[in-house]
C-alpha cells in the first residue's frame, strides 16, 4: 500500500490549474498553426493569425490563453493500492483549485448557487471525476472549461434505429446551432452510449484526448475523420467568419448502452481546449 498525502494532491492540482490555463497542449498548438496556414481567404486567415499570436503572447508573458479561465474539471485515476493520508480527496482537490486560481491570478467564475449567483471567491468547488484503477499511482488531469463553449453542448437521446447516421446528424446539429459562440475552430467531444449522464461524461473525457491521437478502434477513428470533414464543410470557420477550419478535431468515446437506447452527447470545446496532467 502506497501513501500519497492530501498535500501532494493539493499542490499538483494547483500547478495543473495554472499550467493548463497558460500553455496549450503542443499537438493542439500544432493543429491551430496548420489550420492557419491552410486558410485561403483573407479574413479567416487573419483571424487564425490573431489566434496564433495570442497563444504565443500567453506563453511568453505567462498569462492565461483565454480570459475565461473556466470551471475546473478534475479527472483522477486513483490506484486501488493508494491510501490518501492527511485529509479527504475532495478537500485536497478544492484546496488545490483555490490555490492555483488565487496564486496564478486566474479569473474566478464559480457561483455557489445557480440561481442566487454568489461567487465563491476561489473558483471552487471543482467538478471531480474519480476512477479507481489498478496499481499504486495517482494520475490527475485538470481541464478548465469555459462556458462560452460549454453552453453550446447538447445531449440527444436517439433510438437505436437512427444508428450511425443519427449520430452524425446530432453532431452536425450541435455544431450548426453553436455557430460562432464557442470561439471556433473548435474541438468537438462526442460521447456515444452509456445513459443520459454517462454519455455526457464520455464527451467531456473525449476533449482530454490529444488531438493528434485518433480513436484506437478503427471503426470509431473513421467516424471521427468523417465527422471532422462534415463539420468543416459547414463553413462556420474561425470565430464564425467563414473559412475551412470550423473544427480542429473530433474525438469520440463510446460505452455499452441499453438495447432500447442510443444516447449521444456533444461537448464543444473552443480553440483553446485546455488540459494538463501529472502523475504522482
């Protein structure tokens, strides 16, 4: 049995909150620069150039890459041979978010009550997803999620008869309805299967997969490629000004589901779909 202290988790979460908000994953930066080079029309090419300059400035000045530093979504894969000492996991995670957002001078956007709207003052609580796995490790991923894109996400409870064409139509419907609101070019996470809440979690997890990494199942990798082509054919383009790049990537995750259902969730990420990971 390996011991990991609550303090170690707090410090890791704090570091990851700052890192994720300041520095995009390298493969996402590469995809953004490639999309900028591929634009042929003057306006979308200029917009993509501005996005590239913003990424460079954030890295150089150690500032957030987006003013909406998001709600902290924290994924933890915790080995069953780990014992957490010195405090509760939830408290350790929230303490890390509070520390990271305060010391990193990140915007605090969380309200304690969805109707009375009082700001918590430290961007807590985090949205915490815990998965118990084999071993004695603890892998933490922090994925700050701004709500310009989160508000554009949708769930579709399809029937099995709608099948693959229905899934494609649902994704295109979500992107079409989103339009320019999620600051495209976007990253589109798609969850297929499970149940109502399960497919939404799959879609959020999909946004944390490297954009350079297709699905390991060739069937779903082909579906991702088809969806990306069809999404870009919509012509929404960078920031909604038209052009070739409506999406930078489409990532699909799936899970078993009921014989009578075909749940589909579309979780939209903006061009700064952020996440950072650390293993303790």
